[in-house]
C-alpha cells in the first residue's frame, strides 16, 4: 500500500511539475518555429546569395559546438545515454545551441528538420528540471516529458509526441511510468505554442477508397517499399558520416568543404528545391507536382547535410522523402496520389525511426481517423520489415527480424552509472 501510495504521489507531483516546464517549452518552440519560418522565407527569396555560404555556416556551427558545446554535438545520443544510465548530465547549453545552429542550417540551405531540434530542446529542459527533484526516476520521466513537450509544441500533434517519447528509447517497449507526465506536457506545450501562433499541422484526404482484399495487398506491398526506403536512408546516413569522416580529421574543415559542395549542388538542383525542411516537396507531392526522383535527391541532400554537422534532425525530411516516394509510385499501384503520398509520409518515418505507435498517431492527428486502418497496415509492415534498423544508433533493440536483414539486438549502454556497471563493481 505504501509503495502504491508513493507511486501515485510521485506521479501527481511530476504532472504538476510538468505544467510550468512544458509551458516554457511551448513558448520556446513558438519562438523557435517563428524564427525558423522567417529564415526559411529569407533563404527562398535570396537563395542565389545564401546557398554558396552554406559551407561557412557549417564551419561556424561545428566550431561553436567544439568550442562551447560540452558534448552538445552528440545531439539525440545524449538522451539515449541518460536513459540508459550512461550519463548523469545533459548540458543545458544544448537548448540554445540547437536552436541557433538549426536557424543557421536553414538560413543557408542545409537539408534538415526541425522537430528533432524541438525534441532536444524539450528533453534538455526536462532533464534539467528533473535533476532538481528528489523523486526516483524523476529525471528520466521529466526528460521524456520534455521531449514530448518539444515535439508537441512545435508540430502540435500531442498524442504522437507522447508515444514517440515513450517508445523511441527501446524498440517494442513503452515507458509507461512517463505516460501521464508526458500527456500533460505535450498538451500543455501544444496549447501554449498554438496561442503564440504555431499552426497545427493538418491535411484532410479528399479521396474515397474502400479497404478490400486487393487494396490490402497493395498496402502490404507499399509497406514493404516504404520500409526499404527507410532502411536505405538509415544506411545512407551512416555511410555519409563514414565517408565525410575520412575526408579530413578536422571537423571544421570537413563542414566547410562538404557544406560548400552541398550548397553549390543545391543551387544546381533547381535553386534549393532540396534545401530546408522539404515542405515544398510535401505540398507538391499531394498536389501531383513532383519529379519521380525527388525522394532520392532529398534523401541524399539530407544525409550529406546531417553528416557534415548541420542540425535540425530528420523528421520533416523523412516526411518529405516518404510523401514524394508515395506520390511517385501511386500510378503503379492504382491508388490516388494523395493517399499514397500520405502513406509514404508515415511509412518511411516508421521504418527509419523504428517506432510504431508515434507514426500511427501522427497519421490520425494530421490526416484524420478515416484512413487509420490503411495507415495501420502500412506502419505494421514497414515496422516489421525494417530489419530492426534505426537512425538512432543507441536505441535498444531486441532481435526483431526483418525482410531486409538487419542489426543484431543492441543492449543498453554499460556506462559507469549503468546497472551493468554496478553489478560489475559488486562482483
């Protein structure tokens, strides 16, 4: 009885602590998103002047992280290390640094996302607040709640934000102790950012397709295809990082050279069509205005940008890769372009992040519940077939087999603060 009472008391306290914390995160997300929109508009208007300077911007970003970052350059890896007890602290400076570096990335034409940055902003503040509370696991729970607040505050899909923060750390398992605080955080941050001008993502599918056996078979085939594309992106990102690391051992010079190359190639490829978030590609995919190879070129530019040291994350680029891929194959499958673009939007994200519930809720919150069974089939197939691969190398994975081969099970880190290390000391 005492244990149960303590658990519920702690849950109540963490939910109450989440309110002001997530309100602050929502306000930060509103600031971050508003400035990001303005710098994106500026880049579109002056792409000829700004894109050639991408290398200089990359060199500045990498130099600042090396000089002032204190491990901040690890990005999402810091949160996996903290969750697995391999790290006791996440530097608070990560939040302003990821904001500023993402603005620079998008101003000068790097291909990157924004939600990944928002997740890091929220997770950093959540971890900071959690350290000051003397509650068992409070630091981890508020870190996950902060991540949900960041995602929900910027993208305004709070349910998806909650489940992303609960399932991203361990494939196939949800961190249920963080459920209530994460719900409070995601909805509070979404409400605050909405009041401050961040619009909710949403797109109604104006198609009429029934789920019968032939359509179900097409959905299964699409799930396999989108899973393969997600795996391809994951492998391409790893390969790009490996190749650029061999280019030179000096990170600043590497960012300068690779960033200059990316910027010039972006100019050649329709003056920045593949720069930034990729929202232009998403809009084009749903309107039927796309090139068949849009998804491959966006994949290449994103992998090179992130490997070079630019920041922002992979979320929206993955959405754009999936949407353009879906639109490109719609005629082959005999399905409406809008529907295939939406299925690709969700399916590639499912495969690349190795998550299931978050993309499923994204589909419901963005496209509405009518076609949820369609998305469920594609998500399930993409998740099962991805070979247990993930854009997050430190994600705990437990031997999930896949159609395209895959990684072996990856256990938790065994850092100096981990349970494994404690057992070793006891022996």
